[in-house]
C-alpha cells in the first residue's frame, strides 16, 4: 500500500472532536483513507473529509483521546477507505469500521472493496422479483418484500422496532428450496450497549448467526463512525450478493441515528444547514446508501434492504422519513395507538405500501390468489376504519347490519391478523385472511372473483 506521509508538526491548525484541521501541503483526494498516529504509536483510521486550497480536514473515525498537535503524524493513502471481504464474514460480528469484535481472528480477505461502493449502471439493473418471507403477516400478506427492493420501516420512539428487526433477521427466508443461498446483514446504528448485546444474543441463541453478518455501532462511539457503519455493512453485502451469488437481506436500524450524526458532522464542518438543520445534501447522501440495493443482470445474487427509522415526534413529514420515502419503494408504518392496545407488531396497514409487491407475488411467485386476497383485505379494512368514525358520531346502534359486520371485522383484523406472538408462514397468514373475509357478506367482497369466493369462503348469504 502506497502512502504519502505528512508530519502534522507545523501543519496542524486545530483538533475539534473527531476533526483534525491541517494546513494543506500535499495533493490529496476527498475521502482518501488516512492513518493518524499519536504518541502512543496506535494507528487510528480516518478519511479526508474536506479539501480546499488552504486547508485539509481529517475525520478521525476512532477516539482522539491522547492526540496532540505537535506529536501526531498523518499517513494519507492514495485510495479511498476499503474493507477486506471474504466468505469468512458469515457468522461474524464487526464494529463500525469492519474490525471483528466477537473474539475471533481477522477475516481472510479475498478482495479489498471501497466502502463507498460502485455505482450500478441503471441499464444493468433488473426489475426486483421473487418473494422474501419475513414471518410478519402484515408484511408478507399485505405489503410483500421482494428481492432487490428497498422497503423502509417507519417507527417512532419507544415502539418495538428493535424487536421487529431482530425477528425479521432471524426468520427471513426464501420460498422454495433456496434457503442455502440466503444471508442476512444486520446493522445496528447508534444503539445502546444493552441493545447491541440483545441483538447479538438473540442471533446467537436462534442459530441465525451462522448465515448472518453483524455490524454494531454503539451510541457512545464517534459520530463519524456512524456515517461509515452502513457503508461497511453494504460493502460486505455487495460481496456476498454479487460475488458469492447469495440473496442478501440487509436490516439497518436506526437510520435516524445516522441522519443525526450526518447533521452533527455537517455542522462541525461549518456547512450551511438546510431544513431542520440537516445538510442540503442529505437526500443524495441517503440515496448513496439506499441505491446500493437491487438486482444486476447476469449476476445470480440480489441485495435487498429493510432500513428502519424512528420518525421524530411521530411526524411522517419530517425530512428523514420524507426523503427516505422518495428514494425507496414504499414504507411499513408502525402505529402508537395499536402499541398502546398491546397489539404486536403494531403495523398500521392503511398508510403502509410496497410498490413492488406485484412484481414478486401471485402466480409463479407466492400463490395465485395472494394479490386478490391482499386487495380485498385492504378494501375491507379501509371501510371498517370509515365505519368506526361513523360509529363514534352516531353510535353503533345507528349502523346498518352490514356496517356492524365491518365494524367487527376491523377488530378481528387487528386482533387476529395484525397481532401475532410468533412467526407465521405466508400460508398461515393467508388462511387467517380468508377466515376474516368469511365474516363479511359475499356481496361486499368485490375484489374477489366468484370462483375465489366459492373456493375459500363458506357463504350461505350469497
């Protein structure tokens, strides 16, 4: 590895948190990899965060404790940060910058890949296809996740998104006989020590760790590290998907912590803030992460993303969920009212959406009648929600018999389909859906064919 070595002595202008400010004395590119060596001789990983005609700003990705301005050296690589990847990553746990933290040996690196990733030629992208089963009915049945898709989960503070993330990582599988070609990359961003330990224990106890690569960034680590955690994780995922040919699901929680770190680092650089203090380039920055998902023609593997974020003040119009929604293909929304009622997982079905569901469900993918069942359940639950509003005004006694049926259907839908204490197969979820529709008059099931009504429903009322 070739280095340009620069002594900080005489070039240093300041050290503020993770940022080391230098007078520019060398030619260097933005995002070049850096090693910062303090008087203790320990090499700290960093990158070039800002370059102009007069100064050079180094973003130190590890603790700057013990660094001084007169006895610190900087070695700048002539290439961006890279991560050594190989098949041995499966079953291992890494920190924010790709160092093993599970007590095992270093990974034998087959390749060194830039953590910023390679841009995928849009002409080389294939339409995401095929179904990934998560074990959660409201996702599998109503808002199906498709290989190569990026489908975020919008949560709120205190809602059980961490539990959902863990369970999805444990249960996610491909339909059919392709389980051996499936892997999970689990990314914890800005999580507490207790949460990180719980993630790790849950994956190890379930045995899912053998097909999982974990990256854990803790809340007390530098903000600059938080910005690189998903990039190291996605570099590992790209290798597993596009080199090893696996179907990879990347579960990232919590992207709000990532965006808060982006705002903090942007402010420390002195950049002009935009909406709510976030940098104006946050859209393109998030896109550089989310757009690494997809399918590439000619390559057998796929990369699917399930990013999880907490909406500040439960505001779905906040810049973080707002920009995420523009980039990704739908959203799964969690509801605080359902959580208060003890319903888990508290998925709010009506505002949830999977824009690529039609590409991975139905004949040849899941079940011929899956799309019709999902559409009918959506329509019936939407009507039940409207009837609830009407009942709150005029009372249930003033409703027609059919409206009272829909009112009861809404309660049954939430208690029987939305709520679940363990994982379900798609077949189990579909069985529950047909039983729920059997409660409604056949004449109201306008999204089903007569053949489907006769096949699945025991109707005596026509």
